[in-house]
C-alpha cells in the first residue's frame, strides 16, 4: 500500500519523530510564545463595546481603521485609571498580550489606560458636559443664592499650597469669618472621590452638632493643565456639587480654566481669591454704610421735627384766642349761676310756706275726729263682710260643695262631671264620690280610723 494513500487509522511514518499535540498543548505553547514576545505593549485605539462586570473587571475592544483587539482590565488595575472609560474615546493602553484558549483568540491585559492627548481629553470633557447638562445638573433654575454674610465657610481644597492661604488672607482682609477646611487631594488617583466625599460630608452636618454646619462652601484648586484639573471634571464631583444643599462657589484653576464643577456650582469664581471676595462683603465698607445710614436717619428725624414744629406754629396762628373762644361760655355760666341763686331763694320760700300750712293741719282735735270716723267706717265694713260670708250659713246646717280643683259645685250636672266632691260642714270637711247619679260620702282614712264607704 502506498504511503500517500488515505488511511483509516493514524500511524507513525518512517522517520517521523514528532508526536501529535493536543489542542491544550498547542494553546499553551501559543500563550507562552505570545506572552514572551509581547510582554509589554502600548496600543493606541478607540474604545468599543466597553462594559463593567459585576465582579469589578472591565471588558472592551480597541480598534482602528483596519483591525480590532479585545482587552480586559482586571479589578485591581481599574482603580488606577484616572477617568471613566467610554465608547468612542481614543486612548493609549499599556499592558501585555495573552491568549484566551477557551475562544482561540488573543487579547491585551490592560494595566494602564490613558487618553490619547488633550484632544481626546477635550472630547471626553464635551461628552460628560452634554450628558450632565441633559440631566439638568447645569440648569440655572437650580442655582441657589449665596448668603450675604455667612457665619461659617467650608473650604474643600489641599491643606498645603497657596490656595488655602490666599482664601484665608482675603477673608481676613474683607470680613474675618469662621472657616472649616476639609483637606483633600486635588489631583491624581483618588482625588475626585475625596472631593466628592468632602462636599457630601459638609452637607451632612447638622446645625446644632459639635461641628458647625457651613452656610457656604468653596471648592478650590490652583491653576494647571486640563489633566491636572481633571478631578473637578469627574462625574462624581459634579453630582456631589449639584446635590449639595449648601450654596457652592467653584474656584478651580485660573480665569481661563473651565471645569464641569464650574457649571454645576451655584457661582463660578475665576480664582480662589475671587471666591473669597464673593463669599463675604468688605467689613469696613459695611461699617461705613451703616454709619452713613445712621447720619441720614438722624437728618431725617431732625427734618421731620422741624417741619412738625413749623406746621404746629402755623396751626397755632390760625386758632382763635382763648378769651375770644371761651368768652361767651363764661358769660352764660355767670348768668346761669345768678339765676340759680335766685331760684334757690324762691324755692326755699315756697317750701317754708308749705311747712307752715301743714303744721296748722296737724292739730290734735282734728286728728281725733278723723280717727273716730275711720274706726266707724271699719266697723261697718266688718259687719258687711260677715253678712256675705258663705261659711256663716254652715252654722245653720247648710253644706258647701266644692270640686277637686277647689271650685264651688252649684248643680247636679257639675257634681256628676266632677265625680269626686268635698263637703264643707261647720266643723270640718268630708270627701264624697258620685256613683250612678248619687253621691256616696266617705272619710279619708287615717292611721287610727279606716275609711267609711
């Protein structure tokens, strides 16, 4: 059988000393070869298909016009990335190539990810700006007014450097205030998270707590490149400023520098020194203004008093003199007094005459005759009353009949209607009840005597 003929079972050929490889063995050889040849690479490309897994690892692809390579960022390396990866960003990835035998493909394990120049950084800036503006975080209606004279000012910045010194110096010159510093990193790894936590920490303070709650916040940093200021463009910082209930002044960089924090803050200051000037008024100017208002108030008061005095004098000249105003009333009073004296004399004369006449009528003989006449008249009246007294007839055997209500019964019909009668005798009363046209007498029972029916 010829050696080049197809065979059903594989057999070793004469002179062939290469044993067949398993798939896993080949994959491992490829892995060692790729990792040995490309243990350190830097790739420039556009991010595509970016996603963050629940495990904390991130997966993406880097592409250009002609090719695409998969990439992975392990959780430990992701924390060192200074920005949030997004699709469409042009970046430079530093790492090593490896293979993934399970899918027969190679990929780059990214250890560091950077934007490919300031152009890419500005592109990311504009993307974030459009996204956050679409959510309304930069809406002017959200801006809070700054307090005119804050009692406590919170400052979020680096504890070292010229920024905090400039702010404290300017505040001392204008209006000394109580300043609370929350020290943070202002650039580099972890700076954005520290700034966001500081803003939220100030906002969480309560008014009556051991640490006073600021009336105003200043988030500040000195000048630098866009990369140096990038922490204040991070989404976490912008959202913290927008959510803060305390008014916030953003003073990041110099006058020509612009950060997303500036758009979210309630007021943007071109420099940290300008932020301090916005925060408080000038104390000397306030004192001068108060003194000026005091002088103006005093002048107004004096002018008011002077004008009142003038009006009073004018009114006084128009009023009639006291003698002219009260002369007629005084004369009428004198006339009334004279008439009163004469009237009292006349009244006393008449009263004396009446007393004299009454005294003549009070003689004893006249009173005796009047008393005798009155007594005789009284005796006649008593005899008349005795004659008309209905109970006097009861002594001669007559009976007076009365109803229950006390009225006198004078007819048989009235007696039937009343049914219960009272018979009045000369020596007492007897109750009677009318039955079938006849009256039946009975005596009210007493404890000693039963009733008679």
